[in-house]
C-alpha cells in the first residue's frame, strides 16, 4: 500500500512537471513570438531612414569619405522628411584636410542602390553634439522622435548605423542592448575619455545634462545613428560616443562595450527651434 501511494505521488509529480513545461511553452508562444515580431518590424521601419553622412570630392581617392551615420526626421510633415540628424562631431572640422569637399548623405532607394544627396547644415548644437542637415531632392521616410523623459534604466533599446567606417558594408547594422545608466555628463569634446580641467569647467558652467550609457557595443562609424525603441521603432536618442581600448583598428578585436547616447529630448528641442527660424 505504501508502494502504491509512492507510485501515485511520483505520477502526480510527473504530471505537474509536464503541466509546468507546457505552460512555459505556451507562454513562449503567446508572449515570446510578438517580442520577436516587434524587433523585426522595428528594424524594417527604421532602416529606410538611416543614412550615411560623408564628404564627396571628385579629385579625391576615394571620392566619397564616410564620416558617420544619420537618420531622417520630419519637421511638420509626419512620415516623410528631408532633414537629417547626426552628431556635430561627424561634420568635417576646420582643422581637417579637404575642406573644399562637399557634405553629402547617401540614401538607400532600393535594396541594392544608394543615392547621393548634397546637404546644407541648418544648425549645430555643440553642447549636445547634434547637427541638423537638409538634403536636396524628394523626401524619404522619416522616423518618429519620442520624448525620452520616460526612458528608465534597464529599458531595452536598439541602435543602428555603419560601424567601423563602413568596413562591414554600407547596409545598416542593428545592435540591441539596454540603458545601463542615466547620469549627468559633460561633453566638452566628443572624444573626451577622462575627467580633465575642461570637463570640470563645463560642469561648473552648467554644461552638464543627462546622458544614456548603454551596455550594447557600438563602434566608430555608429556615431549619429538612431537609438530606438525595439518595439515601436520610435527614436529615443542618438548615439554620440564610443569608448574603445587602444587604437581605432583594435575596436573589432578589443571593444570596450561602453557606448553613450544623447536623449531625444534635445533632438526635439532642436527641431522646435528649426520651426521657429
């Protein structure tokens, strides 16, 4: 009788285990599948709006020089636009050579074709490392910029761009991660990697603002790319700084995993100012 009771108990435990496993499978089917569908839809939504920012000069070799990433936004006409957001440090600096090279963006018009468009610089916000450009020609799909005020630490994010200066090709690459920290930061220069006198002066002078630290690994070339919600594709920020160990060439073999992004609230402020001008 004792053996029968033990056998019944063992059978019940097996049934319970199977029930728990079945529940986990059903949860995965009902909740896991939509999550995967969301990121697939978000990538498909964001990709047509991500552009290559660079310079073009007919006498240079190569004629096109990649500077970074940008993305198309709208200033009133929701869904379509001819404005591009990127980092201020992506633009060619006065101390660099080929100052007569024209600033351009490369826009994807099909799966295999890129179209070059000349651009003009509308505004540069050096404090927040932002630049607003306008390109010539027909408008293209624009991304929706959402207020980043509700972003929290631990929130899932994704970002897209052209890492390692296009070494991986001129098709946008997507990375996933989370917001690992939201903290005050001062960015006197986009390449600052340690606290120095200039940083301290900026902090004292009110140049401090909140910035997102990400646990996803970006690379040189990702600068200016959109940080977006993997469920909706809405822009939450813009990648602006990547810490690497050693040389630029070692970024692939020795990435630091520390990436920063400017919250989208500053993008919205820039777009609002452009409406008023």
